[in-house]
C-alpha cells in the first residue's frame, strides 16, 4: 500500500472511531487487535492486512469499501 493510501485509510478509521465516540482501546477490543497496532494504523505507520481491515470495519460496524 503506498504511503498516501495508508495515511488515508488510517484517517478514515480514526474519523469513524471518533464519530462513534470510541476510544482506541474500545475499538481494539471489538476488533481483537492490540491498541498500539490500531494507533499505528490510524497514524498511517502500519500497513494493515485485509483480514485486519475487516476486523476494524466489523468493530466499527461498517462495511469495507472505497468510501
């Protein structure tokens, strides 16, 4: 994943998380991921796998899409 796309994905995850009034810890628990990993994804420092993107989307109760 190129860095711009990686950063965009992270920003969209953070925006959705904050819109749902969730902390990183709450979303990490829902997604069964470590909070530090999720924070790195939100900051665009990690390239999440499709499996982990699906876990995050499920934790946010959203579908996986381009939008």
